[in-house]
C-alpha cells in the first residue's frame, strides 16, 4: 500500500511547501500529493485554498496575485508558496508526485509546465474533482496518468469517469468499504483513500485492499 504524503509531511510542517516536501522525501514516501492553482500572472503555484488567508495570514485570492506578491507571504516557518516548477525541481524523480488540479485553468497551464519535464512523466499522476480540468490536461498530455477525486461515488461520478482513461479513483475514506474497493478493482481502477491519519485507519484500508493512502503523517507509516 502506497504511503502518499498529503501536501507533503503536512502534519508537522507547513503544508504545500518545499520544506514539507523535503521532509516527506526524507521519510522515503512513495508519493507526494500537492495542489496546483494558477496565480494572477498565469504561473502554476502550489497552494490548496482559493485564498491565501489560512496558510499564510495574508489576504486575497491566489488568482488575483502575481508571483512577486505571493512570494512575499510567509507560508509557515519562513517558507514561501512554491511554484510548480520549484516543487518538481526539488522532488526530481525521488518519489512519485500526485498533482491535484485545484482551480479553473490549472489543467492547461499545468500541462504546459510539465511539457519540459519529460524525464519524470512516469512518476506523475494528475488528479482533480474538476472533470473539465482533467479533460483539458489530458488533451495536452495524454501519456500522464489520471485520477478522479470524489468523496462518495454516485451516478454523475460514473458518467464523468467514463469520459477519460482513469488510472485510479481517489475517495474519502469515510465512504469506502471493501465492497466498493473490490468493485472498483473489478473495473481495473487502483483505489486510493484520503485522509488516513492513524495506524488503525491504515490497517482498515489495508484489510479492504486499498492501494494507497493519503496521509498528513507519513512518518507513522515510515518504511
């Protein structure tokens, strides 16, 4: 079962920062998950929320700020909000990467950023709740694996899943059970669950046959 560091080693370090990613690498994780949004100047940056207030103490929406203003913000422990390029350069193939397309426009711009990173394509999975962004990303870079993000599968989800050749389904652990995992495996999908932060939860996911868990505390599952 893959140990996937959710926003890096975010339980103990500032989420979605180079520090958090490096700490996850030091723990020998299988993959690091990070969230991609688009800045006001069109650069893909790594931050989860639509606004900068929760993670930096600043104010305003990411899409209304250029790189210079975003870089002035303290993302915790003196860390800056990284660009996608900075994050890719740090990780540099040392573990897998799960890029979540978190905002409108992130699909095309993320694909353009990755086009120069041919050497690490095989280690990248791109996921999203936003089917439009996944479709636009896939049209640009059809070789890179895709994951569909959902809390609880319903008929609309299944219609969306049929639109693209998804590698995995990433589901909220609270809506998973062994029947769902077995059913998705039968459809040839990998199954990843979020967010799994205790050994007891991880043991349950393992019993159900889940293929990987997103966790804020990858040190709990350190190899």
